[in-house]
């Protein structure tokens, strides 16, 4: 039986405690005093049991109502109720769902916890007055969901316009109240802005509720003369900013609980509970896609979960993490002495996302500071140019690194096919002779993902090696590529030798090797690190071709090249 969420609002501690005791077995009950109602954080509820004096309160969430001390014929419940009477009246109220609850299902995102109190105040004013509302926020912050909820509260036709279709035809509006949602207005060209401004000034827009959204600051665009003043002032009679989740870590558990309940109801599954560790992980994660990303993660997790208690390790942050499976007793990533690369785990995606977020904002600051230094600190033009060049190069290098990491987290399910091995080597052979180019070696993998993995592996192995001592590539049957690191270069070999020796450096494995290992594993390949004297070798064994006889014929000879 599905448990409903019930909110109890009453100033009597005894009444609140009694209702919690009597209803807690069959429902989820949350109780607050009337004085604490405005500041309380609670998920959407199915029924509100409140004191009769609160009938005109705007702070109560939209839900079915049962008034304590009110007329029983008008949804009231005597304050001298019996336990049996209480349970009966609660069941009736939940079944009845008055007309106002139809809007409750749509506008629950207009209340706490999805809107903070300042945003909720502006949205309430927009709903009460029908003044034009501009909603700003990062991608995924819920701008369109808020707009649709506002519309559904008022009803009427709903029109969405963008730069390609800036306004509905007048005959579509007619005389009925309607809502016009203008999305992404910061990207509209001047002609589309002018067209919308003219439409909003016309009699056809008289009955329109206008809502606009943007991810950039319209006031800044106005100052830079990139946004039409007439349109700006028509759209921003009221303004609200939806804060990103990373600015609201304390509210994330409540938001997640509310989303999880909605998703569970939609999936027809029991509502879950989260462990403290799970809530801590949700609160600490940076949510690059905000509410949209959280909803995707929770939907994926709850749809595939086999239990109702969700722990930190149960969250599926990446859809591609579901795909790879390795048969028991046949690990896809090994090292010669049995020490597996510890960085290749389900937490690698989370680590990369956190690392990317920590770097992205400072990159902007560094570039701004560099431009300032060029004009204030350096006088000699050659030094100034060299300073700017070195800084830009360093920033670009960091930016490329971050894009590489994020490319790993977005990687979809592999699509393997038979491809020539030499076509996958990329940067491994970019700076040397390429004897493998003509070798008839075929492997069955996803070519884009494998090229990406080998590129990361090559950069990690060759870091610090001079041009005259390149990596040495060899091929050995069946379908194995060998990458030898020349001896004598401590910057490259120290960590690798420890890793394949006694495992002391397993936690210090170069990130490029960890990424390569994970991607190769997804493609059914096996990575091994071995040491022979002072030489460290990375061995990549690819899936054997289906036609074994043909594979031996094609891949039976050893080839070698230098990089």
C-alpha cells in the first residue's frame, strides 16, 4: 500500500504529537506549528491537516485539506476526534482530492523546497497579478517547469516561442487568457526581439501572461546594446533567479526526497528512503545540470534499483556505467602481480566532475588577471607578449585536459566493429615512423572510444620522454599491442615500476592510464602493465576476431615502430 505524505499544522504540541502517533503507521507525517510554517522545509504532500484559523493562509502547500475544528460538512474535523474517526476522515480526504488539488500536481515546484523563499515570493506575486515574469537561471535549473506550473495555475492556452517563432498569430490568442513563454531570449537576434516587442505592444497581447527565460544576465546584454530596451522593460516587470543546486547544499536532501517520491509514483514503485551517506553524497555533488541532472540520476537509479533503501554507492550518475559487465573470474583490467588500477572504479566519473568544477571557474579568473597584468605590471613589450603567450598556453592546456576528462564521463555504450589497428593509434604514431600502418591487423572495438583510450595511454606513458627516446610499439598475436617505455627516465618509470612491482604507487596511478583502462574495459580489451629489467611495458589485448583462422593469418607476424 502506498504511503501518502501528510502535513500537520497546528500550534498545539499535543495535537501535533497525537496526529503523528495515530497516522505514522500508514502514512509519512510531518508536523509544524503555524509560526514555523513559513520557514519550514518539507516535500510536497498529499494532505494538509491544519487549524481552521489557517484557511486563508497562503503559506499552506497545495494539497487536499482537512480543517481541525471546522464544520464536518465543509471538510472539517472536530478537535475531539476519535482515532477511528480521524483515520476515516483522512481516507475520505485523500480519495476526494478537491479541484484545487489538480493544480497541486502541477505547481508543487512553485513552493519550497524547489524555490527558495525570495524566489517563491516573486512567483506568488506573478501568479496573483499576471505581470510579465522573467526567469533567469543556469541550464537545468527548472525555468521551464516553473513557467508551466504558473500557467497551469491560471489555465488557458499555452504558447511557446523562440527566436525562429517569436510570437503566436493573433487569431491563436483570441479573447481568452493565455500564457506566452519566450525561451532563451538572450540568444534572439535583433529582428526577433523587435518582432516580439511589437507583438507585446499590440492589442492581441492584452490577455497574455508573458513569461521569459534566459541563462545570461539580460541587464548586462542591455548595457552592451545587445538587447532591445523596449523588449527588456516589457519582459522584466518581475524578475526571479533560480539558484543552482551547488549554492543550496543544505536543501538538496529535501529536494531529492521530493523528486524521488514523484519519480517513484510515476514508475509505480515504492517510495525510497536514503541513508545518511547517500544524502551526504547528493549534497556534496556539484550538479552541473542542476535539477534536470538530479532528476535523471534519481530516475535511472530508482528504475533499476532492487531495494527501497538507497545508499551512496547505488546512485547511477552516468547511464553508460550500466553497460559494461565483466564475467566473474575474468577481470578485464589486470597487472602482472595482481594489483589492479584502483582509479578505475564507479567513482571515477564523480571524481572527474568534481575536478572539472574546481578548475573551470579559476580558469576565467586567471585569464582576467592575465589581461590586467599586461596593462599594469609589465612595461617591456617583448616580456608582456611572452607573459601573455605562456599564460594563455597554460590555461588552454588546462582547458583541454578538462574537456578530455568530461569526454570520458559522457561516453556512451560502445558500438564495436572490425577496424584496422593502425587506424586507432593516432598520437601514438604521430611523431615517428609508422611501420604498423601497412600491417593487416584487425580488432573488434568501438573505434572512437578505443582511439581516445590509446591517446590517453600514450600521453601518460610518454610524459617527460625526449623526442630521441620515443615509445616503442610492437604487435604480438593474438591481437596484442605492446607499448614499451625506454629505460632510464625516472619521471615516467618511477610510478609505473612501483605499480607493477610492489603496488606502493597504485593510488598514484597517472589519470591518463586510469581513463585508458576504464575505456578499454568497456570495449572488452585487457590492459596489463609489466616490467622487464628497467623497461616498463603496457600490454593491450584486444578482443579476438570472430574468424580465428583468418585472424591468425592476418595477425600472425610481429611488427614494431618507434614514436
